[in-house]
């Protein structure tokens, strides 16, 4: 499988669409992600691109919480 690398603009756009999403396994609220995007967008983009290029996905990223 090949996935082209992402960029900071793409990640920023995705984060801004997270209105009232349930937190993941890390328990980080979407509002905190949205408010602090500028502080972590560069390392997050790097980590995601590294994960894709090495075909390694941490187990924690394969978990979803479903809330009603």
C-alpha cells in the first residue's frame, strides 16, 4: 500500500473538523486539540508521515471509543 505524505495544512483542516468528537485512548478532548494546534502541528505531521512511510501504526491508534 502506498499513501502520499501529508502536510501541516491537511492535518490542520482535519483537526478543525473535530467538533465535539469523543476523545481517543489518550483522553485528549477535541477542543484542546483545536485550541493548541499551532504548538504541535509540525511534530504531529512528522510522526504521521513517519508512521505511513514505515508502515507502522501504534496499537493505540487502532482503537476507537464509541460514545452515545
